């Protein structure tokens, strides 16, 4: 089974995806600009800026994600996973208000909430523009998703339980 979880920055996709994978005994596939920034010693926004003028950054990362997901039995936790992974069994969108996401990023990345709010709004706009140009994907269009959950209203555990229940309802090969 392949579960693809998406959501904007600070929506909880990594935390929830890791818990879903743990419950179901699946691998986590999580390659992002954040991990690329950590590997290269650059800031996240430096990577974002480079990606705006160098499509190979997105394309290379997407190929890694596709390749890892093609091995099966995983939870993919990236912005574009539900769109780029071939035939995920379950597509999940995690939603939260800008204020909720900013508060999470503020705590996680050690920036003030106002700076975090500006940061996520810029990232959201940059990513939407880039994905539209590169792939014709509008990350505001959620028509292909099986479920949308408000991650500002539920705990990680509650969200993980809802997603695993949806996976069981949807079918597919589950280990647990």
C-alpha cells in the first residue's frame, strides 16, 4: 500500500506520516527542500530561490520520491507526493490555518510567529507558482484527494488513526 500525505509547510505531514507508517509497518518516503537544505548547509529559502531558476532541483527530488515509492509499502510525505507518485492507494491532504502553521514553524525553527507567518506565505506562493509552471499542478486544487483533515483540530495520534482507518476502508495490502 502507498499512502501519500500532503499539506503546506507546518501542516504536520511529516509527524503524522511517520506515525501512520509506524502503525501500519510501512516505510516513510520523505525527501524535501528541508532535507536538501540540511544536507547542503543552505537555508530552506536559499534552496527555494535556487529552485525558482533551476527546475532540475525539483525534478531530481521528484525522481527520488517516485523511485522510492515505486518499491511499494510506504507513506510518502511531501508536498507533491499525491500528484507525482504513480497510483497511490490513498491521497491525504492535511490542512491547517496559516496561524496554526506559523505557530508550529515558529516553535520548530526558532523564529517569531510574525516571521514564520511571512515565511509560510512566501513559501506557499513560491511553491504554487513553481509547481504550476513545472507540472501544471495547482496545490490549491484538492479534487484528487481521498480525504482532507484539519490538523489544527486533531492530535497527531488522532490524525494517524483516521488515516489508517481510511486506508483500511479503501483497501490495499496492509501488513497490520
